[in-house]
C-alpha cells in the first residue's frame, strides 16, 4: 500500500476541522448501525404494508447484512483509491439516497434492491471511522476518539428498538428510512467541508483484480446465507453444506490469490503480526457476545414476556446508559495500562454479565435484567478500546485502513456466527425442555411448577393429569414459555463461554507482553515510540505517496 494520509494539524493536537470531520463520519456510522435495528423491530409492519409474505420478509434484513459484510473488507482498498473524503461522501450520500429509495419502495423487489445499496454504503462507514482514529487524529486523541466510536457502535443497536418502535407507532414505517435523510445530509455537507483533501490513486482502478472481488463477495455472501439457514434447515442439510463448502472453496481461492498479488485487494499479510491477530480474535469473540446479547434480549422480552418494541427498547437502555457512564473512566484507565491486561478485565466482566443472564425465569423482567446489563454495559468499552489499540495502534499509516477493515469484519462475522449458534441452541432445545417440564409436573416436582409461575399447591390434592385436554389447554402456553426460557438461558451460557475465552486469550497475551517488556532494552523502546504515523506528519508536509 502506498497511499497514506496527509494531515492538517500538528502532531500534539487535532484541529477543530479534524474533530468536526471525524464527528460527521461517526454520525454516519451511527445511522448505518441504527438502521439495522430499527428496521428489524418493525419488519411485521413493513410486511403488512407491502403485502410481503413472512417467509421472504427476513431477506430484507439479510440483503442489508450481506452487502454490509462484503463492503467492510473492501474499505481499505476504497480509501486508497478514492481518499477518505471522497469515499465518505460517496458512502454517506449513497446511504441517504438508498434510504429515500427504501421509503418509496412499493414491493419486495424494490425494497430489497435499495437495502443492498444501503448495506454496501453503510458497511464502509464502520471501518472508516476506526481508521480515522489513527489516521486523521493525533496519538493523544486516540483514546477519546476510539471511545466515541465504540460508544456509538454499541449505543446504536441498544437504541434501535426504542427508535424503531416509537417511529412506527407515532408515524409510519416509511419514517424508519426517512429518519436518515437529515443527519445523512448534514454529515455529507460537514464531511465535504472539513475532511482533508488528499491525492487519490486512480491507477488502482485500472489494476483492480475483479476475480478477487468476486471471490470475496461470494465467500461472504455464501457464509451469511449458510449461517442464516442453518438453524432452520439444520447444519447438515444439503443447502447449508453446499453454502459453507462454497464459502470455504472461494475463501481459499481468494486467500491464495491475494497473498500472491503484488497489489492485493486486502492485505492479509497483516495476520502475520501477533498483536493484530490477537486483536482480531478478540473482536470476533466480542461480536459473538455483543450481537448475541442484543439478539437474545428482544427474543426473551417479546416471546416470553410479551413486550412490544418500545418496551423492549426501554429495558435495553440500561446497557447503553451503563456504557455511557463507564466510558470516561475507561478512557482514563486505558491510557495508564497494558491494552491486553485491560482487555482481560473487560472480557472477564463481560462474561460475568452474560453468565448472570443465564439464570432467567419466565417471570424475569426489568429488575432481574438490570444488574447483568449494568455489568455488560460497564465492560463493553474495555472489550472495544484496548483490543482496538492492540490491533491497530502500533501499525504504520499505510497499514491502518486495511487493518481496520479486517478488524471490524471479524466483529461482524463473530456476530453472524454467534447468532446462528444461538438460534441453533434455542430452537433445537425447546422441545426437549418442554417434554422434561411436563414429565416433572406429572411426577409432582414443585420446583418445575414454581419455575413456570404456578403455585406448587396445584400439584397437591386431586387435579387432572398433565396429559388431559383440560390440563394441556391450561399448561401449554406456560410450558412453551418456560421451555423457551430454559433454551435461552443455555444460549446465554454459550455466549458467556466465548467471552471467557476472550479473557483467557487477552490474559495470555498480557503475560507474554509483560515478559517481553522486562527483557526489552531501552533502545528498542525508543525505536518503537519513534515509529512514524500519519498523525505525526506536520501540517506543511507533502502528501506521503
């Protein structure tokens, strides 16, 4: 990679224009992530309004997610080819225009097409923001900028159910998309004015490896489709096996072609860097727990507790509130310690918050979900900020764009795989838990009755047997909710296990880094600190090409 950023501020502080430009990018990323959740909560309303059958409605979301996950690894190349300013203008402009197109859609085909444009445009905004932390801003601002990006990235899905439910109830489903127009237009205007102008590498377009583009696009699309269908069709179904086989085959072809290319589409050689690889694995594991928890809570609150989107959003606001409160302290702590050590603490706390949710009953509501959310929300920034610095903080400016794309892709893939595994656990275990509850009731198990919300006294004295029509009519909905709760609890445990794996990996990395730090000679430390970065280039320096 030859293109690097030319900065317009001294190395010790960022200009107002740099911060305003970064804020515009962060706003665009926030809207792109928020769009996923607010649409998800209102899919039934869209389905009814456009007369779309339920079996096709999920593809409105899947089309967005596939396009998003394809665009993320291409972002580094697009930044080099177009520069930050031009790519951001194209991305936020495309996202805003596609939002208008979605609102004006009259059927399944047009809505799906616009969602693909929306997803591809929105997907580039996520790694761009994390790249900007290390390319547009000075070293001393990295902690604050990463915190802002991390807070917005997690706050968006937390606010999604509230915004989506309120918008649909107050106005109509069209405003789920039209809500993006004003902030998108503002971000476009501000970015055009404040983001620095750099020279692009137009030669990259002439040398673009279209075979690699096709391979990576089909690899990620096949993976997303296979993961989506696996819980419903079964992991050993022909369709799922073919999708995963296609993913592995094309993924291997893309990897070989990329590693042999003198100008690769994605710099996979970055994975030879230990710190970057560990950071990506931590990002993947965070994706499982983060997206998994955001998925599990609405499933439980909607299907077990019977809450609507607005009520679900209010309950889930606890996580976002805890994150906002903990963010300043996290930044202060992160500046004073080893990134890997802090990531160990963060993932351990995050795992504890997930594990505490694995003890839910059908009666659990806001109070019972409060402290697990507080613990998870307080830990999230320790799971984002240190791994981001661990993965990207030591890299040169010519590597950051590709590295940020891969780092964010790993989190999204973790979320996709985590949700597929969670769905598999839930829907494969419900029937067994239901039958077990019925058997326990038949045997007079008072704890089973208490778990279902029944008075244990109902099991004493004369009563109809559990398999009688009268008992089944009364017990069936209670058994179904209790069985679903038990399956969801097992899914929480699965997510907690992956988070604990992150704590163990981060702990091992911290131990290894501490041993290296003790044996490192002073000269090596000086060289490490003096590594040139884009944020160290004086404002009057020529563009680095």
